C-alpha cells in the first residue's frame, strides 16, 4: 500500500491512512501449517523414503 502525502494533505487524512495501513496483516507461514496433514503420512518416514536412493 502506498500513502501519497502532498502539501495539501490534512493531518486527519494522514492518520486515517496510517490506521488503515496498520490494520492490514500479511499471512505468515503459520497460516499454512497443517494444510497437508495426512497427505504424506509420517514426515520422517516420507523423508526416509525420498532419501532412500542407494538401496
């Protein structure tokens, strides 16, 4: 989000824009945690299966 400030911008308008900016939140990795539950089964067993290229 971009806030454009001119010399004619009022303080109230600036405060409103800053409050709106503070309300927006970005999603982090925690919002995706557990989305593929059960798809790969046990994580350790899945990694062992993928890395078992020598046998």
